[in-house]
C-alpha cells in the first residue's frame, strides 16, 4: 500500500497508526474487513453519495446500513474498497487535485465506451481499464 492509498482510506485517524501497512499487513486487514470509517473517508474524498458507493461496492443499501452498525466491512467489500482507493490515489496524482480527479472519475469517458470511470471500478477488469487510461493520461498519450 502506498502512503497515498493509506490516506484515501482514512490514514492514521481511521487505522490509529502512523505507519503505512506493508502489503502483508494490508492483505490481513482486508481479510479481517476494513473499518466502515474507511468507506466514509473514500466517499468523502471522491464526493460519492451512499447509493453510488453501494453500487460500486455491490452492496444493497440495507447491507451498507448493517455495516455501519457493525463498523466493519466484509472481506470482499474491503477488497473492492481498496481497489477504489488505489485508483483514486492514482487519479489524484495524475490530475493534481482531488476535485479534478473526483470530477474525472464521475464523467462519462469515451475511452471507456462512454461509461463513468467510478462505475467501471465494480470489477477488477474495469479497474485495470481505468488504471491503463490514467497511465496514458499521465504519460501524455491521447486518450
């Protein structure tokens, strides 16, 4: 996990530690379930509504409400949330500001068959498409 990804997931105020977890520690945290506050941090940084977050995470609104009560996400939900945080951190770096990155992630994109990048993140294949597109933008390739 990079420091940027850690911050998107809520950083020290969510995880109660200053040090960024290693890949092994991150894998264990995901398997245990990330804190619900990580979801809130990602939603805040990307300006996502609860229904949008539920859609990308493949979670019915009632399940989302239960996760808020238990304060922990399931492993598969945590894995999806980490994927979104990873892409968000990359987008923040490419566009320079969270506002520009969040706007780009929420606009239909011709390179993605006019789909909205944040909605494409619902699968690993879609996340790779968005990562590839961000890489092309980062390196000045017309996209």
